C-alpha cells in the first residue's frame, strides 16, 4: 500500500512537471516578447550577460516553472503598484529565505517548537505587509499630486497641445510617482498600444479611484467629444477638495491612531525589557505550555485590538 502510494505521487509529480515544462516551452517566444515590452515601458536597460546572471536566471526559471502563472501575474501587479524593482520569482526567493533562516536560528537558540512557528509566520507575513505599506504610501503620493497634474493637463490642452503632448509635458514637469506612470503609459502608446488600453493598464498599476474618474472622463471625451480641459478642471477641483478633507480628518483622528500604536507596542517593549533585565523570569513563560498559551492569547488580543482601533479611526470618504 505504501509503495503504491509513493509510486502514484511520483507519477503525478513527474507528469505535472513535464506538462508545465511543455507549456513554458511553447509559450517561450510570447513570454520573451512580453518581458521585453514590459522592461522597455518600465525604463529598464538590458543587463550584460555574465555567468552570475546566467545562474541567477536559471534559478528564477525554476521558480517560474513551479509557480502558477496567475500567482506570478498577481505578484507582478503588486510589485508594480508598490514600485518595488523586483520580479515575482525574486520575491518568492526572498520570502522563502525569510521563513527558513529565522526558523533555523530560532530552533538552535530556543530549542522549542512554538517559537520557530511564530518566526515562520512572521517571515511569511512580513513581505506582504511591507508591499502593502509601500503601495499605500505610493498611492497617497499619487493622489496628492493628481490635482496639480490635472491642472497642468488642462492648461496644456488650452494652449493647443495634443493629448500625447500633454502627457509628455506631464512626464517632464510632474513629480514622482506621477511622472513615472504617465511616462510608462506614453511609452506604451508609442509602441502601438491604443490610448484606452494604455490608460487602463495605468489604472491597474496605480489602483487609484480618483484616477479611474479621470480615465473615464478621457474615454468618454474621445468617443463623444466635448471640452476635455473644462472636465479636467472640475475633476481637479473635486480631487483637491477631497485631499483637503482627508487631511482634516487625519488630524482629528491622530490622537486615536497614536493611542492605538502605543497600546499595541507597549507589551512588546515591556517583554523585551524584562527579557534583558531578568531572562530567567521570562524563560518560564516561553518554556511552560501555559505560558505559550498565554503568549498566543496575548498576540490574538493585540491583533483584535489593532483591527478594532483601525476600524474606528479609518473613515470612508
């Protein structure tokens, strides 16, 4: 029974890897063209081939074969939205390292099962939290710049510029990340991508509700006509007012957010302080089963409290 089970598992894995390799091989030319177009639109330059780069590409290729395509596309979109210059395969390698290395170190140091599990969970969650934070920060900068950017676009259209010339002036005069995103959309248009598709790709990379409104207005104007400069002025005024209101609300909720941070971080600092001052006192909490249950309950309570405070201070606009 055991031998038959092992043989069936090996046959399944062999078949899966063979079919995956055939699929990658058949779509190799299409994937290569897509990667070159993405590299050009992102403003990357080709690296010189070397033995180190060749071995690195082989390792990344293994991860690319074993990882589902939808998962790679989702990770690539997340990295683009966060403006992190990594490929999905590189992110997978980093995440695996963050899981394995702390677990090995914690097993050697603590000689316990619970602590490595905690470190493994932290290593698995940390990259996602970092990417989410980077996405939020970049989105905030983009939304703050969008009102001024729309004013530049409307003034350029009134001066007689075409839409592509308007995007080019915005790329040159705008700040990061707005100039980068408009520059990438402009390069896609110059490569033959339709304007509507290039702007749609930009909305996926930026993930901004305000910019979705701008793209909708531009697409409607291109289909039915109208005064685009006036429409952009109205949208710019709306966005600027929204940014002002968000700033006022953030000021009013600052005390609640700071209180939540202090209450959440204080137990961690207190535990670290006691561990340094009196390690024997904290060792009982780590080694005893009841202590591990208490640590788990405390972490769960911290998480619930953080979620509740976030729900209170975050106000939908």
